[in-house]
């Protein structure tokens, strides 16, 4: 895979513990990598998830303020932790490790504010499942490479792309597409000139033909 040759399957800082990863993903929404990574580390150093669950909301908002949207993320994190505690008797997700993929997906997406992409991140990074999370970068790169039809709605993109990308390549495709989207394949003004995927990119070929 060309993306793997270029970027070498980098570590994006995701977590091996499924609950750590879930909170990490919630913090990552609508913010930058250094910001939410720093906030996650601060949160882990300050308290256990049990303690976070019992913390007063203003305190939790203050702890994660640097990640942005703390007014939305703090109540969401607490609601997630509360449901997990109610379902398993502890603030941990270890119980889902042995579940089949469809049951894990169903449970994770039943948590407050957790969508399919976040669930699949937990499954891929923390549970070692051969799934393919599709964030905005992966979606954009896949469309521009012609792997999926641009008309496919986001509600169907996970199933559609998983049919295209072999199981063994899904992890590498995800992490490398994220990096490619962040460094070169921008939503606006992508750096198509000199792009190592230029010959494979429908978008780049079309842009070049018009220039």
C-alpha cells in the first residue's frame, strides 16, 4: 500500500485500554491533536475514571477546557462513565473484550454521544478488531482515490469502505489516511503537486487536467 510506504504506519497516540481510548476520542472531537492529547494526559494524572465520574461538573469542565467544547464534552464523558458503571458495576470496559464485533458496536453506540466512528476506533485500537474507522480525513482520502463513490452518504461509508479495504490493510489505511489528510490532502487547497498518490488520485488528475 502506497500510503504505508510514505508514512510508515505512524502511532497517533491512541490507547490500548478501551475506556481510555473512548475518552481520548471524545476529547479529540473538533480540536487539534496536541491539545486533546495534553488534556487526556492531564485528566489521567489527576484522577481515576471513578473519581472523574464523581467529580463536580465545573471541575471536570475546567480539567478539559483546553480541548475545546468543554461544555459539551464534560457532560458527555460523565454520562458515558455513569452508564458504564450502571451496566458493569465498575468504570471499566474490559467486559466487552470477548464480545463479537456486532455486540461491541451495538453496546458502544448505545453510550451517550458515541457514534460508529468512535466505536470502531475503540474496537481497532484497543480491542484489535479488523474494522475501519472513517473520520473526515479517511473519508476525504478514500473519495479522492476513487475507493468510494462521492455520492455514498456518511451513514453508509463504514460498511462501504470495509468492503473495499481488505481486513489486513484496514489499520494501516486508517492511520496513514489520517496523516495524509492532515499533512497534504486538505479539504481546501490540497497539496496535489508532488503528492506520492497523485497518479492514483481521481481528484488530483481532474485538477491537473483543468489547470
